[in-house]
C-alpha cells in the first residue's frame, strides 16, 4: 500500500473538517494549533488552550497581534465573543474532569509503525 505524505496544513485541514459543530476542543502545542485557522465559519467550535483560554479563534492578521493573547504554544490568537480566561489549574481541571469533547495533541516524534516518543 502506498501513502501520500501530507503537509502539516493538510493534516490540520482534515482534522478541522472532522470536528463536529458545538464541540469543545483542546488544541495541544505544535501542529494542533494550526486547526484554528481551518475551522469553517459556519461551525460553532469552542477552542481550549491549557494556559487558560476558552473560545479563542484563529491567529490575528499581521500587525494586529495582542501580546496578551497567546495560546500554550506562545502563538498569537484572537478571542471570540464570549471567550474567557482562567488559571491554568482550572484549565487542567476541565480536561481531567471530562468537560471537553476532543483533545488534539501534538506528538514529538512518531515512528512509521505509529509508536510515539
């Protein structure tokens, strides 16, 4: 069986289209943060970052960055109407407590057979 290598953006697009409307989604550091840029505008998806953000949006346009609005990967984000900020301890309590529907985690290194580092 032959496989086509996908770019990081293609992977993010594929994941974004699989997220159901109304989902609460944790985006881990690395490739998962790209998903915010590919969510369809007609879907209500509530993005969560472990540093204490809920309902953030895609990266801002160049020149419109706010240094106080960053995700856990230290990348600039935008906030959606009704978005909230909270302590990272509360953020992890949301994750451990089962209050999120999906977690998209980054992987440091993945072997051809799927083993994770």
